[in-house]
């Protein structure tokens, strides 16, 4: 575990890859039962947006493959996850549901995707950004493998910048870290700062998603660079 200081001087308990991998290996047997209904509306919103775009889709953090049957048959999907135990469940789902539009499933680090630049029409990441050790590096990778004109669609936690909610999120963080995610340090200002960097991405949509409005659906488009005259 690494220790990073927040802007207000408090200590942030960060995640490392081993912690995340072990946490989601433990979640694998019960993930669908615990989170299936809780995140159903967000999952449906993200998949609906993806199906409208179509093409080749990378789902980072595909987990047990709970989203895979929801994609349109014309959409081609490749799923990655840090947890082999999660992917075992996903492979079983693909086989049982005969999902012929799933190109492949592979263990892969979200911060080091093993794809060439501009490989996908859509990159989907549901509840992933707050669970990886280096979120900005992961988002850099999402942008890299996305083709110009394509969209990055993320379902993500947006924490509070101040007030009682921020206080509670900070207090909960040391506990939930062992579950494989963070409660704090992801106010919209952090996403906006990344977006303002040299990533060639523009905001298309941002809207609150249940439960409790703590999560948002965010759609970002990779800007097409005009060819030189």
C-alpha cells in the first residue's frame, strides 16, 4: 500500500494492483448477487449508449460478464479484467448464453492495455476508475486504444469536494480499500483536470445514475484530428 497526501494535508490510503486483484478474486463467487441489482440501472444506461454507437467494444473490468448478454448481437466485444476468478465466471456465461459476439476475454491491467492504438470504437469501463491504483494512467490507456471519433463510456463514482459527505467518505476509505475500491478522492474536479490535459477528448454527456446519485454516466469522445492540407 502506498501513502499519498491529499491537497488538504490528510493521508490518502491508495490501492495497489495486488490488493485489487485479491479483492475481486474474493468477490467473484457472490458479485452478481451483491451488485447485480444495485448497479442494474447504471449498467443498462451504459450498455444502451454503447449499443447506439455499435462497432468494436472494449469492456475494461468486465468482471463476471454480467453485462455481456445485454450488448446488441451486432456489437463485437472484447473483455478484460484483473481477476482470473472473475473471468472464469465470464467465460462460463459466454458459453452458457452462446454469446458469439464476444471476441475474447483476457486478464489484463487497465493501466497497461495490450492493444494497439485506435483499436476500438467504444471503450467501456463500469465502476473501474475508482478501483485501479493509478486512475489517470488507466484513463490515458482508455483514450489511447480508442479510435478517433469513438467514445469512452464510464460509470464512475463522483465524490464530494467538501461538506459532511466528504468527511464520511474520508473516514470510510481505510475500510473499503480492502474491498477493492475507494469512497473518496474522485470529485468531478479530478476528472475535469484529466479532461483538460492533452488527451484529445471532449465531454459528450454527464448524468447522475442511481443508487443515491453518487455515481455518474460519463461519455467522452476522442476528437478526430483534421488531416493536413
